[in-house]
C-alpha cells in the first residue's frame, strides 16, 4: 500500500527539543515558567496584540473570553455557523444560547447581511446578544469592516476565533487583533503547534490579567490557598510553551509553504470545469491553513463525497468542509440566519473538500493528490 498522506499533520522544526531540554534543566515543567512568559510575549510581538495569555486549548481561550464578557445563563451569543464545534461549545458551558449566522460567498465567513438581520430581530425583541464570535475559516479573513461596523453600532463586543488563521491579516492588521478578544489554537493540525494549546490575545490588559487569574484556578494572592470565585485549570505547560516558541520562529516559512501548496493545486486543477477554489478577498492575506475546493457535480461528473472516497482509496486523507453548526443535532433548537435567503454554509458543506495541506507535504506527494483527482474526473495529466 502507498504511504499515507495526511490532511495537515504536525511539522516539527527540529529545534523543539532544545527548548524542552532547557525547561527540564531548570525543572520548570508545570504551567508556569520562562517559556510560558516568552511565548506570550512573542505572540504579542508577532501579532501586534497588546498582550497574550497562554492556555491549554483554543476552546479554553474562547471560554475565558466569554467569561470575561460576563456571559451567563439565558444570555445570547451570535456565532459563525461554518466552523468546528469548539467555536460554540463554550457558549453552552456558560448556559448561554448560541444563534448561528450564515456565511457569504466572497470569504465563506460570517455574512454581514445575515448578521444585520439577526441584530434587527434581537433589537425588535428587546434583547441584544452579549457577544459575537466571528470565525476566520481555514485562514481566510472575514469582512471585518462590515461586521465590526454592525457590532459597534449595537455596542456588542467581538471575539475573533482565529484558531485557523494565525499569520493571516486584514488590511495590514493581524487576524485576532481586530475584535475585543482574539483566540489562536496550537492543536497538532494547526500552522504551528504546541501539541495541544491556545492563546487569548487582547489590547485590554486588565482583562488579560483577569484571564490569567481565572485560568490558574482563580487563586487569590494569599499565603494559603484562597478562592473566592470559580476558576479553571487552563494554563499551558512550560514544556509545551517551549515547543511553541520553536515553532513560532518558523511561522513565516510555514505560511509560505502553505501558500505554495495552494498555488500548486490551483495551477493544476483550476482549469478543470467544476472545480473552484476558496477565495482570498482583496485587502486580505490568508495563511492558507488548508487548501479547499468546491465541486460542481453536474459539471465535474463526480460528487465531492465520491472524490473524497477516491482519494481515500489511494491512502490520501481529505475531508468535507465543516458541517454547519445549525445542522448539528446538538444545536437543533438554535436559531439560524441565512445569507439573503440562501443557506451558503450548507451549500459549501455539500460541495467542499479540504485537500492535504501539511507544510511537510512533498512535491511528489502533492502530485499524487493532484493526479488522483485528475484520474477520478477523467482528465489527463
């Protein structure tokens, strides 16, 4: 059998062990230490954020952001629907109610038109959301001017779920730094990894200090263990922060590799009628975390699921785009606002395919993927 080609596997730099060894030599292996502090400072410097708090997952970062905005039982949070479940699960942790907002065709991210409709209904009903979670899907930036304009009009803060878009930018500003809070993920499949981990960023330094407090079991500054509010065990370990520091040093190389992978797919496949590529809006820069296509079955002669199956038979991992959260059984009773009468996110789910995009992907491996697609649609190389 041919070797497995994965969707987006971890890619180590080779220098991670020196950071881990340094932490071991100092005996700092717990969720405190110089690597944690250094990683926070380096992420802040890289993104231009005012500050950062290293935590053990992107989900934890979203949970902290919602907690800092005092989200509680019976509150409402607007959230992108075309995303991984981790974007919305923390809303449920706090007993709040998610309302899902559709995508739009230009970026595949939150639709300003759908968001405006949701806000109008909320205002008419006398209850505005307490926050809006905007996801930057697969590294692509959302229409932030329009979305922030709507949220600012109603005085509702924005959390940017930039889990997939570290290194992307919108009109020169880093993904994750345009809202009140931004979150990044360092899961094993992300553009850089700490094995598991995340980061909360903001220009609100007081809020970040509170996040650091909450993430460390809300321990009060007393000689004994004193706790006055409920906290979380969310801090990132010093060992894993060291891995993150090594990874961050090569992030620009990783982004360049991701974009070359995307351009190679596009140059080889875009001429095939029935295959389209995820767009990159003018004025934005995408890290191209995943290279994603859509398939028109009528034009191509094969469905997206059949094409995924054909790749799987060649030991190549490919996946549909995220199943929209408003279609998930977990959220079956939640409201959903479509884009101008169309359910864009469901269309993308039905036709979209994420192709192998790991930065360790060799040219030979990528052409295995490309040739499999061409063979499947009866197109000669």
